[in-house]
C-alpha cells in the first residue's frame, strides 16, 4: 500500500522520491484509465480511416504511441486531444459526447489554480 508523502517533507524531497529511476509513477496519485467502451470506439474509428497509427496521430497532433495507448484505454485524453480526436476520427455524435465526458480535466482546474 502506498501512501501520500509524510508531513514535514519539502516539495523538493517529494519530487526527488517520485522521480527516482525505479519510481515510474507518483506514489499517491492513482492513474486513470479510459472507459472500455470509449477506447473501443476510438480503436474502431481508427480502423475505419484505413490509415496507420502514425498517420492518424500526425493529423491529430500527438505521438503514435499516445494514440495507441488511448485506443488501448491505458491513457485518458486531455480536453484538447479529445476535441482533436473528435475532429479527425470518424466518431458518431454519441461517441464524441462520451469521449468529451471522459476527457481529463486540466490539473489547474482540479486544484483551483488561476493563471
């Protein structure tokens, strides 16, 4: 079981702990996964285009590995990426709506930081 950093540690200590070579993710923030139905819809839409992952990823503006991970449901797209996916891939209106619901909220909005 992994817990949040202990009180009294500086942020630098916490960052050093979390960026160690053996620590591939933050200790206290579980990673979200894309809903299976949305991931399947993305994969099917990608196949309908008839283009390879690299080509579709270039048109969207992301790396091909990011697109593959989105289609596998391992990653959750940001709002910007979700909007680009909806523009480039042939998704139905329902699939586009569901994709936008699943899109990740930027961290600034989650914690209430204003620019």
